[in-house]
C-alpha cells in the first residue's frame, strides 16, 4: 500500500449520539448472540451517509453483536469511526479504517490492517454502492464509468485482496450487497445502477463456484425498497419531496412498508454464519416479496 494510503488507516475520536441511532440500538439489542464467535468481519461501506442506520452500519454492528470482531471500512473517516464507536460502546471489538474501495492499494491496506489487528479475515461484507439517475440517453460516459467502478470494481478488488487470505485459512464467507434493481425494473430509470448490480450477481456466483471446494462461500443479498439514509441522499430527486417519496415507497412493498438496514443486517449475519454452511451462490431477496410481484 502506498504511504499516503497507509496514513489514512487510523481511528478518529468522533462519537455519534443521534436520536435515530439511540432508538435503533435499543430496538435491535435482540440480535446479540454467539453465532459468529471467533470470527473477524471486514465491512466495506460500514459508515452511514446520514443520521440513522444504513445497511453497512447496521451490518457491522450486527456482526459485532453476534460475536465477531469488526473492521469498519469507509471512504468517510468520520462515518467509519462513528460505527466503530457504537460497537465499542456496547463492549465489542472493532477498528475503523479509511479507504477508497476503487483503489487496490487502499483495499489491500484495509485487509492488512484487519490482519494486523485480529490475525485473520473470516467474513467479507461488500456494501459500497452509489446510484445514478437516468437511462442510456441521459447517462454520461463518466457517470457510467463511476458507477461501475464504485459498485462492481470495488467488489472485484476486495475479493482479490481477501480471497487469498481465506484460501490460506481454508474457510471464509463473502456477503455482497446487490439490489432488486439488478434483476428487475423497480420504477426508477437508472440504467448504470441496474447494470452494475446485475454484474454483482454474476461476480458473486463466479466466486461462489470457483471457491466452493476451498471452504469459501459467496452469497448476494438483494434489498428491495428500503428506508435508509441512502434514499434521502440519492433517490429523493425522483419525487416532489421526502414525504411523497416515503409514502410511494411504502406503497411499492407488498407488506405496505419499506424494509430497513436491520433487515439486511439480519440476513447478512445468517449468511456469514456456519448455520448457512451449505448456502452458496444464492441471491437472497430482502424485499417483502416485491421480486415476485408482476405489477
């Protein structure tokens, strides 16, 4: 890893005490357990881009509550540290790492930091992703390239860095976060995002089958309409205002409500655990059944 990248691997003393976080921590205490005892999880995209619980932040905390030691990686140093601080405040072990997942040297540095702190990597969780609005005629070449780099190349790079470690250990579990939009139309014109998430599915299956005989599994979670900080930053432009967006997305779900980051986190903990030891190469929909609806 380049020296300028190495200098970014550090913890920051920043604490997050938002009302939404406090409520989430109280509500989700029941996920604590021992199903991941002894394991080390590296979560790329472990921060949240706003107040509340994003998929990556919830997953990092859920892994810790299930017994894993966590490496919380994010491009935003403060966001990574906020996640680490939540985990530490509950008495669990975690470190915060800052990295750009589109850069191999920084991804490799994150893995080196994980091994230096905890000696191994048992779980690779890929949560990094961005959206972009527009179909082919509206999407610029630069936007297409950026979405593909962040959403697909990043997962290729993290797998490239982590798989040799897992292979040497003879075990490991990879959880990639895809999207329902990668397999079907969800009402939004964002061709680059949809194409990138479709590629995530193929990448996951390729890794799953290549490494199945080496004790390594790879699975993909496909969230549907979710109520996370992400939608207020990157999807709200499709609607008149946030209230209209939330109401419309609740109506989209067969259950009458959106899911949230904890729904994704619970699924991730299961897929990463030994209870899922014979589950490999799957696309797990976490969408209230939306994938099965025709209208």
